[in-house]
C-alpha cells in the first residue's frame, strides 16, 4: 500500500468499486485530487502531495471477486470488535 503520510484517507469501499470501472488510473487520480482540493482544501496538509496513478492503481487492485464473502468477513470483524451494526446481514 502507498504511504499515507500527508494524505487524506482513501476508503477501501471507494477503491474496490473503482476496481471494475472503465476510468483509468490517471483519470481517477486526477478526479480524486481535484475533489480533495475543491471540497477539502482547508483540511489538506500544507505539504499535500497529489495522488499518483501508481498509488491509485495499488488501491484499486486486486479486484474483489467474491463481494458477499468480503462483506461477511468485514461485518463479522465489526461484530467481534463490538461496534453496533445498523442492519442485520
């Protein structure tokens, strides 16, 4: 995984949905950086470095082949740690 120093977090949920998109890594990096700068400019670190296409590629892959199994694993881990879940799955 790329270094997260001076970077806003990219949520895994967003990255795996992008893994099957026709959008290129370059395009997704450009859009991600644009959104951070336009919507979160005041919260960005002064030394913010825009995400590169290589970093975006690392977050996008591997593609999730078995979404229900991954969802089950995530929900099971959340239940084990104790935070309440809104819905029963």
